[in-house]
């Protein structure tokens, strides 16, 4: 993690023009591995699946999360497409 030129994990908040018939912008958070913030921006835009070119509202380097150091290790494993889509309208 101490290599300033090595890969880092970024969270990027993308926004884009609404799809036809919609009134508000679409937004999504994507995670990318990049060596710097400029590469992270480009990698995030490449993940956009909206109808028009996206813009970036925010980028954050994820180095420490909730007191845990984030590290990256190259692997041949594939990311699962499983998403927990549970909607919780109220906190318990």
C-alpha cells in the first residue's frame, strides 16, 4: 500500500443525462482500480451505461474504511454479479 505509483481503489459518483421520458439525472457509484485520480475518472466513465456521456460528481480514494486498511492483490478470480437489492425504507 505504500507504493505511490501502484494501483489504488477509488469510488466514483457518476451522473448523466436522463434517459428519454425521465425528468432527473441518473446517478450511480462505481469502483475502479487506478494509479491516480485522473485514471480513475477515465476508468469510471468507461463503465457508464447511460444514454449520454457521464459527468463525475465526486471521486474518493478508498485507503482506509471504518478503521481497516484497504489493500489490492491481483487475482484471476472473477467478480460475482450478485447484488443485494434489499430495499429497507426504515432503519430498525
